[in-house]
C-alpha cells in the first residue's frame, strides 16, 4: 500500500497536535512503509541555576573584617629596605637540600651573589634558586614544604 503525500501530511499534523497537548519535545514513529520524526533529537536544556555559596555545618559565610585600630592594612605591602627574592616558578619550597640537612640559609646569614638560597620542587624536578644579591637574610616569608606561586616573595635580603 502506497501512502499519499496528503495522508502523511495529515498524520504529521495529528502527531504535532498530540505533541503540543502532551508536552512532548520529540516524537518518532516508523513502520515498514514510512517513518515520521518530529521535534528535536536532543531538546535544549535550560542552564542550571547559579549555585549558592557553600557553607559547612556551623560555618558562617565569609565576611571582610574592618581593619583594627592602629593597624594599617597597606603596611604589610609597603616595601622594606633590601631586595626580595621571589619564586621563579610554581612549586614546593624547600629550605634545605634534604630533610636531614640544615637549611641553606637562615635569618641573619650573610649571602653572596650565586649562593643557593632554597629549592623549588616543580614537576618532580628540584630547582636550586641562587641569590641575585650580596647581603644578609632579613626575612623568610614561607615555611619549609609550603606551596608557592610564581612571583611570590620568598625572602628579603638587606
């Protein structure tokens, strides 16, 4: 039996009405004589709603505290005398060549240009960082084993 164009068009219109009434977004019917496919194969999904900030039981949402009297928040950022050695790469800061050995430097130690100051481990490679300055180690800003970012201040040499 051959289906006429008008019959198929009429059937498609009926199916479209059924889809509208039922809320279907996709419909497909197939037999040995014809196949009708209506709608989108993958209906568009609305984007998920924005997630509220996560808090854990008993935790208060983050609040910026006002500066305490006598504390200048910019004071920490003010440059001090001397030269700052920054991390040349992202990695883990090590003050000593191994856990059993003494640190390369400590506060008050005299260093010369080219002396090894610390190690940054990155991608399983130990990168020795040498001093760019002659002077005395005045401050060390990070702890042994701490993760550091590129350009993060590590120590200050006066």
